[in-house]
C-alpha cells in the first residue's frame, strides 16, 4: 500500500518506528517485502493460513466474531498452488499487492 501510493518506504518507516503501531518484526521482514524474496521461511504462509483457519473455526464455535480474520484466511488462500505458500509469511505483502499469480 505504501509503495502503491508512491510514498517512499524509508520515509514511511521513519514515521512508523516511533509509533505505537510499530513492531520490530516489520524491520526484520522489510527486505523480504521490498525484494519479493520469501525463500527460506521461518514460518510459512501455509502454516499461517492453517493456524488462522483453526483459530477462526474455534472462535466461531465459541461465538466470537472472527470475520476480519476470515478475510485474512481468504487472502492467504490465494497463495495455494504458488511458491508463496511455502515462502515466508511476509509474502502476505505480495498477496495484498495481487502478486500471487506472478510467483
């Protein structure tokens, strides 16, 4: 979204880092997202999808509204049948940009 808007990623990060929304994992995954290189994952997109599916199922059974997470599961499902599925979960960046078909 930042790149699509034309905003410089580093400028965005300068604003994000001091905010309460920042997590150090963003910086750890930033190079992967910028280069679209999701190889050698420490946690794959497929595993994230599986875990979220389990969570959504259990939340629904418990009567908890998990619609937002169900949308994320749907997005992660787009990785199935592509190399992104076995790649690092930061491939979520490529999925939001509609790049699943390119990998």
